[in-house]
């Protein structure tokens, strides 16, 4: 359980950095508390998308992953970010990613920041 909380916090931090750096990734709220709550909920959705949908998409795109020596993973991550944005809209959360190329840049930032935070934050295992 501790590992799940740590990974969710790392995802929330990575999403916050992406929202801060990229104008076309937006997260709005009436107050700072609501923005943080929205960010944590979006991080939960992002984590669920990465656990459920990402393995299926990676398996189906395995030939492209091999052909591009893994670079297609960035496209898969961008698609997961767009799916997270779509799901957040469906549950009425104020998180939105505008366009595919914005999602690619956001996925790159989220991957780097998430990796760095997972190195720094303690592991619950």
C-alpha cells in the first residue's frame, strides 16, 4: 500500500511539473486545495490507465516498439496521457491536454520527472 501511495505522489508531482511547463496542459480549480485534490485524482486515473491499458497497447504495438528500438514508447505514453485527459473530462475533473504533440511533450516531461521522483522517494517494498 505504501508503494502505491508513493507512486501516486510521484505521478502527481510529474503531472504538476508538466502542467507548470506546458501551456496546453491545463489543470484548474477554485483554490489551491481543490487544485491539489484534482491533481491527486488525475494521478490516480493516470496510474490506473498505466496499469490497465498501457500493457495492452504495448503488446499490440510490439512490432513498432521493436522497429523503432523502443522510441514508440513515447507515443504510447502520449496516448495514455490523452486517455487520462479524456477520462478526467468524463468524471468532471478540470484537467485537459490539448493535442497529440502536446501530449508527446507532456509524456516526455512526465516520464523524466516521474523517474527522478521514484529514485528520490522511498520505496515501500
